[in-house]
C-alpha cells in the first residue's frame, strides 16, 4: 500500500525545504541520506542541527524536491 500525503504547506520564497522525520513514509525513511551541506536552523525553540536530507516527489508540482529532515512534533 502506498502512502499519500493529503497536503503540504508551501512557502514559495523559502530557500530551504523542511520535513519532520515522523512525517516520512517508510519508503522515504529508507532514502534518507547524510546531507552534503548540514544546516543549523534557528527556530522559536532554539537552534537545531539538520544533518539528513531526503528527496520527495510532490505530485501537485510535478517536482522532486530535497528536504532537510528535522526531528520534533
């Protein structure tokens, strides 16, 4: 059975794409890799390091995008 996301929040001006690890499908989790450009992200709750990334196909955009994988709820 293939998982399908109902929606994405899109910020067309964002320079980075983020996705929570808990939101990834099993297939996407298997494709997570170490990023060639790890990032430290500044959030409301403080700094977070993101060292992993994953490519996810977004059907509505007909595009394959690379997302930094972040932990959290």
